């Protein structure tokens, strides 16, 4: 069942989303070569707590950290570690969420550390652009699969692949609610979008095959062929007037 959110509920999610937007701005300035992924995680947890929110991921289904830190061929769900440091030339996916008065917000960004090859820059650009195109479909009367198709069509036109094993989702009083939001599919299908729907849309895109595998830690998803991957995400409310990106200020 898809739960429509009231103006009060969306306002609480907006508060959480704006905290996450501030965290992302902070990470763009602070994530530098030499930092351990655990140091990144501890910094984000302190930031979220200082703003009066709670980390959404820590303890969720047993996940041990506040941020998923996924590097290079890691698609999602990388576990922070004191023994792993980011380095020049890495692309670093950072997926994070917070809770404000019982309501969730969720976002992700992939950062390039230093110089990266032009084709890798294109990967990041295409993934971010596909998210923006998907946001543009979040208007009343469109179908859910129009959102999915917007991602796939843009990514594949640029010569990249869309991961199929993971999807976006509804969000609200739970981190993952109905509906699932795939990043692929034909347009014109699925539920009609209505004011009050809130979706976490999160393209995950690779330079090679879309196939992934899970490492022995039970969490980290990597590309099966070792190709690089990027991940961007926003929490979006469908409003009468069109989409509102709650995780953007």
C-alpha cells in the first residue's frame, strides 16, 4: 500500500532532507585523500546528532554504521572501516539518511577525489543527470514507470548500464515503503503519481555490466565485472505543483 503524506509529514521529512543536504555540502569540503572511511562515518554521525536528528542506517537490519561508503567498483552498502582510506583518483559513493520526529529522509552522492579520467567523469555526470530527469517525471498524473524509464533511457544513451538488483523506494515513517522504484523499465506503467507520494529515487550506474555480487561481509555490493559504479539519490515529494526535492536546499 502506498501511503500519501500530509503537509505536516512532508514538513518533517523536509527538515530531515535539509539536514542531509547540509551534510552533503560538508562532505564535499571534507572528504579528502587519506581519510579513513570510519572517520567519514564518525564525522557524519556527529553532524546529524548535532542537528537534533538521528542516523537512519545505523542498526538498520544490522548495518553497523551511519554512512554507506562505497568506493570505485562498489555499488552500494560499503561498510566504513578504520583500515581503509580513500585516495587520489577514487570515486566515493556516500549514502546516508536521518530521522526527524519519526520520519525518514535518504540521499546519496558520488564524489571524485582529485583528477579522474574523462569517461569516469561522464559516468558521474550521466548518473546525476538521470536522477534529475527522473525528478522531472514526479508530477501528478504521470506513471511510476515514467520515473524508471527516465533513468534508464538517459543512462543507456550515454553508453552506461543501470543496476537492476537494487531499486529506489517509497519513504516516510519507514526507511523503505511501497512502492519500489526501479531504475529501468518501459514508460506508462504502474501506479499514477499523486500529491503526497514521497519517493527516494536512486540511480546506480556502472561503466560495464549491470550485474552485481555481494561480498563476504554480507553487505557490500560490487560490480561483477569490476567496472566502476556511481550512485546518486534524492528524496522527492510529489506536490500539486510538481516535484519538491526534500534533500536539496
